[in-house]
């Protein structure tokens, strides 16, 4: 590798704001905020809105849409539309 052209690669903590989970990993991302990890060391931290710990696809806790109410409103709205004309 050429020296001086690659970003620094080091440990960083990603914190999920929705679930509170924290992941210690390595990345080229940086942050000014820091957090003390379980091992006593201080690492930079990046706050993320959603991760595998809080995403509905991975947790299986998807929101149920009120589709029955929507279908009823649609049918009520277009009840006589498209009917045969005498």
C-alpha cells in the first residue's frame, strides 16, 4: 500500500439510538464524541438512528397497517363508480 493515501482504520463504537445497543468494531469513520467501553478504554462513538437491533425486518416486530379500514373507505368512496348504466 502507498503511504499517506489511505484513511486511518481503527476501533469505533456504533450506538443505536432506538434500542440502545452498542457495537465495537473497526472502521475508517471518525467522530469527535467518545464513549468509555466495557474494557475501560475510550473509543470514538457514532450514533445511528437504526441498526439490526431495532430494524423491523430483523426484529420481526413490524407495524401492522390498518388495511381493512383502508379497503372499507375505498369501497365506500367508489361504491357506485363503474356500474352499468341503463
